[in-house]
């Protein structure tokens, strides 16, 4: 990040800047980057996970060569010294300065080479906040609408933490904090809660759903998928409320299988996310759903559910609506050569259909 891209700090509760001793700073055990089973783990376990999954070695090499940029302060909670924003950078700093720690990392030799490139700073710039919620604006900016986006599941988990945490905010406030629309925030929260309920209420293995949460989010944009699961529209979502009805476990498991396959190696039904709209149409049809369950063939189920006919009707309706809309501008451009050519092509297409 260049100095011109530095994060705004004037909106933080204290916004006080200082230098902090690296050895005294702590990784955040509630970091949204972490899977639920690791949240609350020891500092060494947290560092090892971040090393394995987020390549802090690259940051470490940059710091060793060029020093630590003052335009990238860590966001630190005053009383606890927890780093609420910048955990990957903190692992890089700790790995450079602590031989015992970097010896436990995935590639100790690479870390030793990085440490040999130059001295590791003993102190780094930080911006202090009093409460975790005070840092929400800068974290949301950076990782949701800013320069270092999180994966979809991490975004949704962070949004849920703002809505459900001890300093809970409402949907509109969270939307403002993270720079997205309220509709998007409500949708992401609903989808996050749906996955959580698949696991906690219905005992489903949600690993594949979490790993491909973006695809799951895309599927939840389909009315057919939402109706199949029985999930509410974003406008009807309540914080802390359930989003899956009783008995939805089997359908949730089916949807996961169709989208992501199964643990035994069974392939997913969907090989291209662009086919999700077809899946939504299929499961709205009794015949299509029965065929999908029987054959796991998207093409056969689409045919059985009347998909080709409905697709034709939809396309014809779109063409009709477009032509009717064109009437508003036609009179003033009726003599235009390009308009006349397109009009003839429309007439030819209609003749071909007939």
C-alpha cells in the first residue's frame, strides 16, 4: 500500500497513534480470517495457521528489505494489545524477530532467509482504539470494499460479528461501516447463518460450503434455491433469528451435494456457476426435482421440468417487452438506416420462428 492509499483513522474512537513494541502485541483470536475451530487458540497456533494459509513470508521479505511502511499502522485495542487489523503483518514481524517461532512455521528455511535480508523493527506504528467495535469501520473498508478483500466466508463472518457481538449494530449501521448496501449485508448475514444452522442444527458437514461460500452466495440469489431451502428474503432477516425451517436439513444436504459434491467423491451436479439458474428452475418443478434426485443429471432434469419451454417463453417475453419499449423512440428515428436494418432483421427472425 502506498502512502496515498493509507487507511483513514479519523473515524476511530481514539485515533491516537503511537509506536508499539512488536513483542508485546498479540494476534487476535477472534480474527474473521480464522475458522471457528481456531478462534480462541494460542498465539503460536494462530501464527502457524496464518503462516500456512496467508503467506506472511511475502510481507516479511518486504519488511526485511525495505522496512515497515509508516502508512500501514496496525489497529490495536488499548487495554489488551490485541491487533484487530494487521494480523498477517504481525505474524511477519514476529517471524522475523523470533527464531523459535519461525522454526515452527511451514518453511523454516524460507523464514531464515527472510530474516537474513535485514533487521526486523522492534517497534511499529499503531493506532489505538478502546473497543473492538471502534475499529469496525477501518477493518470493513480494508477487507470488504477496500484494497485487501477477504474471501466471501470471511466477509460474512465479520458482518455477523458486528451484528451479533457485544457491541451489536443494526443492519444499516453495519452497511455504512463496511461500505456495502443494507440489502447486501442482510443477504450475506442470512447466508452465513444458513451455513451455521446446517452445521449446528442439522449436523451437516459444511466444509465444502464454507470453502466455496461465494458459489453458495450465488446460489442463494436464485428464488428457486431460496424457496427450496425455505430461507427468508433479505428484508425479513432478523439478527439472532433462524433462517432455515424445521426439517430443512435433508434439503440443505441435497443442495450442498448438487453444488459441491460429496465426501465419498461423488461429483457435483453443477460444473459451472452459470448453471445455477437452471438448478433453481429445476427444483421449482416436481418433475424436474424428481429427475434430478433420480439421475443427478442437470440436463435430464431441466428437460423433465419443462425448462426448455420455460426458457423459450422467457426469451420471447423479453423480446416482446424490448420491442414495445422501442416504440417510444421509434417515431423520431424511423428514417435512420441502422434502425431500418435492425427492424428488418427482427422481422426475419420472427419469420424464421414461424
